[in-house]
């Protein structure tokens, strides 16, 4: 009986640890999704404004 209780305690601790990991991953995924959405919105604005042009090899970049 004691062996079963020890195994159960170990399994419960493992489940709690995994739950914490999954929770942390969910928060990180949510943050990354917000960042991707923000970047996509910025790129859409840049394309709409026409300022996201491609620099060709014979052109000097705008900071020169």
C-alpha cells in the first residue's frame, strides 16, 4: 500500500509540473501570436503606404 501511495504522490507531482509547463507555454504562445499580429499589421500599413519597397543592387539605401 505504501508503494502505491508513493507512486501516486510521484505521479501527482509530475502532473502538477507538466501543468505548469503547459501553462507557461500557453502564455508564451499567446504573446508570440500578439507579436506576429502586430508585425503583420505593420507590414500591411507599410505596403499600403508604399514605403516597403525593395532595394535593388544599384540603388543606395535611404540612410546614405
